[in-house]
């Protein structure tokens, strides 16, 4: 059986994943093919 906190954490992860997708789509609209390049650059700082 899952604890309440386990379920809340899983739900939050799903929520953040959906938000990440929305934000990535927005970045793609703004930067096009350069969006991926910028993300990698920032991740590797």
C-alpha cells in the first residue's frame, strides 16, 4: 500500500513533468531549433 506522501510526491512529479513540457514548447516557439542548444548549454553550466 502506498502512503499519502508517496502519492503526493508522484502527483507532483507528474505535474512538474507536464509543466516542463509546456515550458519547453514555449521555448521552442520562441527560439525554434536553438531551444535545445540553449537548454543543453544551461544544463552544462
